[in-house]
């Protein structure tokens, strides 16, 4: 049965026992147990309890000075029982500190460790247990840093592959190379669209895994062919493929996986339950993983590798995101229709004539900027991911802002890491006005540190609804005519009023110094020959600005 709950971040890499023994500053010496170079230590723990079982989680190097060992312990079964409990708890090695309690490692303990195949290390007197524990964490930190570098290099290589003339096979080839296995893209009907990498079979798994398989399933089952692995991977892909993928509800490749423990690799997810976004399984020692792509059309990425390193899930997830963006252009005529709409606009067609090609007659414009603490400019991959999350591929990447044209039937929601300004739903002929609305909404969102601000969320209500639009617009032009030649003053007055006269927040919204805001507002008051501290004046000006 596949494991459908993939951790959100790769775990800390374990430390090989051989690496710890190679540290000359520790002086450790293995005196009993198997000399297996693949024994992995997940942490070091010190205990002088006669029965350490309740205090172990598994994967520990247990350190003891033998305080719990009595003089009569060697004549009975004490050491056998002690070592058996360590092995039962999942401990992977035992370190015995020589002095001050015992001058040598008890022979009965050496014999018990040999009997239960538990590596026994002699810790010399000059080496305190804290130094051993620190060495374990240092080696873990080094392994973690190496893994992060590997993941970063893989991300860069995958992004470069996605920009090549043949992006789909290039991304799959790069992923297969990074995991030393095979990567496959499955279509909505379950067929293999593209694949890269060598076929992997059970014979390519690690020696330790092969030994365990031979002991449990027999040597014949251990020699799985590449064909059997491909079949198992295809079955796993059916687990994460949604039974029905509505085009209006794209699935994000970064959403949290849903646990469906009753599903098996041979059976797709039942239609009355949401499909998980990822699943993993191990078939005869070959590690399999499947990722549902975010197009919502049933595309699935499958990965098969003889080993599973801590960063492999992160690397495969990056590939899944890139493939989601790439496959989004291949599952309908959407890309061709967008190209047609662009050509018609360039040739002079009005927006309302091409809107049907883009998928709707009502639209909202979204302006997005990275959060203030992100310290980054928008990049193409992040902008594409944002567009996918908002449900639109109509994206414009500017130096400081991302503009997205979203169909009106899709409600933009706050997005992690982004500040959004959303216009009111408009017809295509009003796209320019909606763009201005989104600009103002984003400025207000930044100033108030709000993840998402919508333009005119309250709609026309109260006295505003009693005045015909044409009359209101004529009154606004007359009222604000003195500012007509000064667009910066008009925008400053609008922002200042929307933020209740706050100098600091207006300065943030306009990206100017607050003294500049004060000077502009004073200039507005002089040109309009009015008192901007009067609430009635502010109300009338705001009414007028809403209709410009």
C-alpha cells in the first residue's frame, strides 16, 4: 500500500556510523557487532537506565558509562536482556564509556552485542559523551548543507531545462538525472506521454535493501524487472489522478496532501473523495512517487529511483510545478486562443471582440507585489505560479508588480507571500479602468498591510446610489478641475482620503516621503481653496474622486 502522506520538508539526513568512527578527535573504536558501513545514526542519547527502551525513539547511538551495571550482572542474563531491549527499541549502536565506573568494557556485554548484531563502540576516557553528541550533530549539519546545495543546484537545472525549446522532455531528463532513476509524465487517460532516464529494477537497489528483501520475499521476487517497476508506477499514478477534473477548479501542486489510506496502487481514488496530490510506495526495494500536476486535467508525474535521499521529494515537487505550468498549454486550445486574441488586439480589434477567445465576458484585474519582508522582485516562475493559483494564465510581469487578468467567475483569494489589489468585475471595454482600480487597491493593501484589498467592495450604496452616474461624473470634473493638470496631486489626495488622512500610510502607499505627502496635500488645499480638515469637504471630495 502506498504512503500518501509526504512530509512538507525533507528530514535531517542521518549520519553513517563509519563517518563517526573516522573522526580521529573522538578515538572511538568498534569492538563488537557487524561492520556494516550503511548503519545510520539519527541522534545520540545518553542513558544509565537498566532498561532504556521507554526512552528511545529508534535510530539512536545510545551512550552509557555502565553505572546501572551491578557486580553480579555478568553471571546472569542481564547483558542479554539489556542489549535485546535496545535492539527492540530500534537503537542502532551502543557506545560504552571506559572510566570512571569500569576500566574495560564487560566481556558479557561484548558477547551480547555480537549475539544481537548491535555495533558496540568503546569510548575512551578523554572523550566525554557531549563531544560524541556534538560530533553527531556536526556531521548532520554538514550532510544537511550538502543536501541543500544539491536541491538548489537541481532547482536551477530544472528551471533552465524548462526554458529550452523542448521543455517537457528536458525537465524529465533533468529530474531523472538528479534522482538517478526514471521520470515519467502520464496523461489524463493514464498513458505514458513522455519519459526519461534508465529503467530501474530491484537489482539496482542498495545491497542492504536487497539482503532484507531476499530474507523476506525470496531471491526470485527480489529480481524485479524494469517492466514490473513501470507497471507499479503506473498504478501508483492512478491513485493521485482525480476521477473527474473540472477545468474551473485547478489543483495546486503545492496544496497539502490528502490521506486516503484505503486506496491501493491498483485502484484510483473513489469519486466521492478528493484525490491526494502525492503518493509514495516501495516495490521490491525500488522507491516510487507520484505527483498530481496542478493543471487539474489529470496529468501525473511519476518517479522511480533505487534510493530515496532526503531532498528528492523537494526536487520532484519543483519539477511537478514546472510541468504543471508547461502542461497547462497542451490540454486545450487555451494557448492558441490567447495567441489569436493577442494578434487581433495588435491589429486593432477592440477588447470586447476578443474577450470570448479568452474565456469570459466579465473580468477582474489583480495587481500583486511580493510581501514587504520578501526582499525580492517578482520572477517569471513565481509569477506563473501565482497565475496558476488565481486560475489564470494571462499574466504580465513588470519590475515591481505582477498583473493578472482573471475571469470574473473566479474569486481571487489571498496568496501566501503576496499582497494583492483586486478590481471590481468589469466588461472587456473597461479593462483599462479596472487596471487603475487594481493599482489603487494594491497601494491601499500595502499601506494597511492587508493581504488583499478589493476595489469598491461595498459597491454603490446610500447617497451615492441616488445620484445618476453621468451627473455625478460631471460634478466630479467641475469640483476637481483645479487639480486636472496635476495627476500626482489627484492621486495623492485620493490615497490620503482613502487612508483617513494618515501621512505615514499614504507615504508608504505612494512610495514617497511623508513630507512630500504633506506638501502635496497643502498644494491641493490651496488649489481647491478649501479646508481639508473639514469632514464635509473630505466627504464631497471623496465622492468626486470615486467618479473620476
